[in-house]
């Protein structure tokens, strides 16, 4: 157990803000004055052992969490979908979550050799985001489709496609209806991170969100962190949305399969493409397949059918796509008895429910999971590892 003197006040702030508990609320839960709690958070006082036990219980974080070093991140960029409408506390919670996801990935890399993201360096846009035009977004989307050998047909499983190309995807409860997804691009790491919210749990929305975050990764990796302002957010979100539409429904594919601008026709295309009717209308408009007047009429009819408030037809007919890669890694560590659940908690120093949320893993009902079609596990021994731990190499399976 850590010496109480090594208590990190920044971790107390992190845990409290993540749980969205005010100082006044927390002070009552741990039976100290607000002034004492403020002193803890400013590093001017150290909680007693009794107060630490109460903090652990009230905030539901492991004891060791409060004695970790703070993570300084001045390089990576985090892109939030629907970020502008989120409250300050909702934004902070997700920033902490993406930091923890980075820690989970670092933990995974202790035991697994991960491939670099399968995106050549010249596939990333080197333009300023204000210089990127729609035709260039079409180019980047089509270029990546060709490189990933998926042709012009609809993407069968968007999340599996990202994972099979070594983009790390997590999906869990963001606890906010205002944040659908976020991604992290860090020039110092080889695997971009994408977190998808399961809050609305919609198959079509999840696919679009995943493609949207891929758009940020391709188009905005060279963005400077100081450019991530609310003023620039509209540009960035519009470009990522355009990329998502272009990647999920290439112009040539749309042209071959689109016959008449009606909601029923777009509903037919929804089944074909895996995109929502609303997204398809916007895609048709972006390609100039429909006029601005027609788009307006379609959305008026869309609202009259109450699809905007009650959801579109087919929304609840297909289960949302789920990531498998991170949970497969944890499953392998447990199955091969390299680690126990307690070891994982001890190394990550995060609440078990949050670990489960980040990696989509049910620890309570753990059982061996089937290996996804795109991954094979090769076990090898690294003689330099202490205690001769086994290291796993995860590679893509060869397609038949």
C-alpha cells in the first residue's frame, strides 16, 4: 500500500469530476468540511487514512488510483462527435475516459505485439482543414477503400473493418446523449483510438459514427491542438461527416443504386448501405443528385412522419456492431492464466466497471470468447521476459 504522503491531489479531482460529484456533495459523503476537501485537491493537506477509505467508497475508485502520477498530454488530439452541445462536466468525463483508454492500450501492449495502423503515411491529409475541399475528401475516402480492398460495395461491418486494420475501437456507455463518439490521434503512437457511445445503441448511427471518427483520423491528424476550438468545430465536424458518407456510400455506388428522391427510396437504400435515411439524404445532396429544394421537402416529410423524434423505420431491427479486439486480448490473458482479474485491476488502477466499459468485457460472466474471423493468435515465448511470460502476437488472418 502506498505511503499516504504520495497522495496525488490531481487524481482526486479526476475521480470526482468523472463521477460528476460537486465538492459540497463529496465533503458530506466523506464527513469533512468543504474547506478540507478543497485543501486536499490543492495539495495543501493530505487526507487521513480514514478519509481515504471514505473517498475510495464514495468515488468507487481503487485506492491505488489516488497515488498514480498524472498523465501529461500536450501532443495528442481528441475529436468529439456532438461535442459543442455537451456540458463542461460531460466533456471532462470523456477526456478522462480517452486517457484511461490510452492506459488500457499501454497495458495490452505489455503482453501483445500490435500491428501498426494499416494506413500508409501518405494517406493522411497534409492540408490545413480550411483548405480541404469536398472533392479531396471523396479522393481520400476512395483511396482508402481501394487500399483496404473493399471495392465499391457497402461495408459489411464498419467496426470490424477498423479493428482488422489495427485501429483500436472501444464502445461503452458515455453517460451522455450529447456525445456520440470520440477519437484520439497521437503522433507518438501507432494505433489511433476510437470510442463509440452505446448510449443510443443504434446500428446505423454506430456505423456512421465509426466512419466519422475515421474521417477525423485521415483528414485532421496534422491539426494543431490549439486549432481544436469551438469556432473551428463546425468545419471539422462537417468534413468528418462528409468523409463518413463518402466512405460508406461511394459516389459511383450511390449513382448506380439511386432511382428516385422519395423517403421510401431512401428507406430501400438504408437496407442496402447501412446508413440512416437522414445521412443518405445529405449524401445525395452533397453529390448534387437532389436539389436544395428537394432536400428541404424530404426533411419536412421526414419530420411529418415523426422519424426525427421517434426514430426511423428499421432502426431497431439489427443489433449494433460491437468491437472485439480489446476483449479478445483480455480473454486470452485470463484463458492462458497469465493474469487474474485482480491482476488486471491492480495494473490498470481503474474501477472494474469502467475497465469493463472501455473494453466491452463482462468480467462477472467471463467465459472463453470465440476468436473473431480477422484475428489469429500466435503464442511465442520471449526469453528476455521476467518469469518467462508468454507474449501474444495478433495478426490478420489470410482471407480465403
